[in-house]
């Protein structure tokens, strides 16, 4: 089964913040490269999201996360026909935000 990817507003806000930070501190080329990689990881969740990442159900029922690079976690939930990206948080962030 191929799942549809959906984003919560909070996740889109997280991605916008990551883009703004990367553009400001590292430039447009790095921002584009970083976001391309981030979306490749997200797209990889379409095929077998249940086998990727770690179970984070202790934070919220049915929550999982997969790491991007070494400093961002992509939090997601698997529903009947889609993968819902809930947050994209730095590893040093307060993970309770991903509820």
C-alpha cells in the first residue's frame, strides 16, 4: 500500500522555521539542499511507515519518529490511508510539543 502524506499546520510551521533559519545562517543553496533531503525522508514514509523510525507512543498514541540528518526528528502518525506529519523538531527541542 502507498500512503498519502499529510501535514499538520504545526509541522508546516516547523519546516518554514527550519527553512528561514537555514537561509539566514547558511544561504539559499544549503537551504534548498537541506529541504530536498528532508522531503526525501518524508516521501520514503509513503511505502512502509510502520517499519521506519521509532515508536513514540509514550508521547502520544500511534506516534512514531524518524531522524533527518543528526539533528531533526520528523514525528508522524499512521492512519488508514495516510501518514500524518505532526511536527519536525530539533533533537534539543521539547518533544512534548509533538502531541
